[in-house]
C-alpha cells in the first residue's frame, strides 16, 4: 500500500497544468486534478481506518485520473514515463 501511495504522491507533486488559463481544457485539467486529489485523500483515510481494499481502490482511481490527464495533454509531466503512462 505504501508503494502505491508514494507513487501517486510523487505524481501529484510533479503535475503542472498545461492548458492555458482561460481555456476549456484548463477547467478540465483542474477537475481532473481535483478528482485525483480527492481519491488520494480518500485512500489515505481508508488506510488509516485499516480498510486496505478501499484504500487500494482509491489510490488506483487517483492515479488513473492523473495518467489520463497526462496522456491527453492536460498535464505537463516532463516526459516522465516512470510515474505516468505517456503515449510515446
């Protein structure tokens, strides 16, 4: 569990929103990031409660939002293909 939480924490720290401030994609990026942070915080909560099944599910959802945002170009992740699933 710690490995997955750490990976997602490092990914969240690395993300920079790539979309221009006044664009629709900026709102999408902010929403993706909000979803990722919410699921990550839920994972921490469930882990503290000893509910490792839901913690594992939440951390995977969090990273899924991050990966999706990186892959479609909402986030600048600096070509990091270790923390993120990039297209090329």
